[in-house]
C-alpha cells in the first residue's frame, strides 16, 4: 500500500514552498527538507530530487513548475 500522508499539512508545506520560490527566497531549501521528511512519497521522489537541484541553482521559476507537478501528483490544491 502507498504511504499515507497528512494531506492538509502536505498542502500547507507545498504552498509555503511555492511562496518562497515566488520570492526567490533560499528559505525554500529549508521548507523542502521539511516537506521531504513529511510528505515525500514514491511518486514524488524524482520531482523532489529535481526541485532540490533547481533550488541549488537558484532556478526558482523551474522550482515552481516542479512544485505544481508535485501538487498535481498528490491531487492537492496549490493554494497561496
């Protein structure tokens, strides 16, 4: 069976991550670590690795695209 996640907390972390990326804020890396501890599931593993690379390269726009893909994969709204 797929791991269960707290959908509300996961959605909040994704929204926080998106806000930091929109602001070109490197705090996105800290939020990503929290997300990986809390909301990482097998279907998002590749996207999370790519997102981490984007943040390290300061590619915040690319990171936002990946956050959207993760939200879609988890069927979560990306509320700001």
